[in-house]
């Protein structure tokens, strides 16, 4: 009984680590645990505890080293139950320090283990995480192939995440798959399909009354409409250079402003939900998208919103998300984009240079600390 309690305690230690890179939160599924404990396993527990402490202190590289040592022990002992949990933690930690390819490799191993355990839910969840990482790497078509690789009848294949979710009647996984699929389609430039998938995801999220899922879906929809707005602004620029249809530029600008309004509506919903949940990372994500729209639409809230976002940085952990958010906000301080795109060679706003410089120095410190 004592050994069993030790195993359950170890499982709980692992589950406190929750930094899913996918747009929606994915909880750990139940994994059958063995009850045998030997000296090696006890040593692995020590390493796991050390890794958790290192992770909590923001020492991600140290945590990775400690978990890799624990992983060696579990592999030697053929302790597959604890091996898969260590791999999941590694897969979620590697992106914090920019090691995306290694994270993908770990998720591949995790999916393979879940297949051995005949845990379809675990397979689907790990594949969804892997797909999101491919999108983060700028390879959305690989993500789409994992999430819903259509067969000859345009139906997702049995081994795709969306099909697994539907077969299991797992609404949470289905919402995740649709959300990730929508984001991937947005990155390929297929905005209409992206919005279609994201709206389906949002519908399920609202049915589940899952505030995290709703926050993520509304944020993604805001980004999709923002992309459509930018596309119409570019079309207006191209049309203005042509004398074929003098009314075309204004038509595209009108369409762009409509998309701007839709983007702001969804991003505002996401921001308000994140505030209610005190989810600072989600707040920053919404603000990073909404500020450029405020500037190009001459919204008087632009400056105050940017200052609000800068203050929120203090609440984020010292990880890669905070690093890139800091860089983005520093850039927005120096450049006031009128079309939502920051121009590399645009003259800098000297009034904000000291604040911007301070932010960028902080970004350098973060990158040094996490070893990215």
C-alpha cells in the first residue's frame, strides 16, 4: 500500500506541470501505474522532484536535464507508465527554451507509447500537441495533415486527431482539434476555412461551458478576421495602382474596416474572459493582436492599451512567451503601424525609445536565463 501511495504521489507531482503549447488546455489522461518500487525508481522520483522545483523557479534547462536522467531510469526499468509522463513534461518544457524540434520528437514518442497502451485519448491528445508545434514552426500543412488528413471522400482519416475525437465522442479533444485546425488554415492563408473551423470549435466550447476553450477560440477568431482585414488593405493598395476600377480601392477598404470591427469584437471577448480568469498570458495574447488594429483604425485607446500590456508583462513567467511578447511590445512602442504591419525601416519614435530599450534589455536577460 505504501508503494502504491508513492506512485500516486509521483503522478500528482507530474500533473502540476501544465504548459500546453496547443491553443487549448489539455488535461493529462489517466495512465495505469505499476506498484513496484526499487532503488532506481526511488532515485528517479528524487530527480523528478528536483525537476519540478527547477521548473517552478524558471530554470527550464536544469529541469530538462533532471527529467532526462529520470527518463533513463524509467526506460531501463521498463516503467512505461512513468516514462510517458516524463516525456510529456519534457515535450511541454522544450518549447519554453526554443527547442521545438525536440518537443515534437517527444510527442511522437508519447503517441507511440499510448498506442502500445491502446489509449486512444492519449494518442489524440499528443498528436494535437504535436500539430500545434508544427504550426509554431511555420509548417501548418503538416499540422493539418495530423489534425485532419482527408481521404478520397474528403473525410478525416481514422488516425487523424479530429476523427479520433469524434470516434471517442470526446468533445474537449474535438474542440481542441478544430481550434488548432482553424489556426493552421489561417497560417496557410485560407481564412474562410479557418473561420469555419474556429466557429465550430467555439460552438463546442460554449456547449461545454469551458472558459479556457472559449477564451482561446475567440482569440483565434479575432486573429483570423485581422488577417482578412490586412488582406483587404493590401488589395486596396494594389487596386489603387490600377486604373481599371477607380471604385475598387474604397470597396476593399470598406471590407477591411468591417473585418477590423469583427476582429476587435472577438479579441475583446477573449480579453474580458482572460481578465475574469486572471489569465495574464491570454490577456497579453489578445492585447498583442488588438493594439495594431487600434492604431490603424485611429482608436483613442491605442496608447493606454499598449501601456496596459506592458504592465501585464510582470505577471508572466520568465519564458519564451514573455520574451516574444516583450519584443513585440517594444516594437509597437517605436513604430505606430497604420496598416497593422510594423515596417522595419520606419523612423523610430524617439519619445518612447528609453522604455523600448528597457524592454529589449529585459528580453535579452530572459533569453540568457532560459538559455534560448
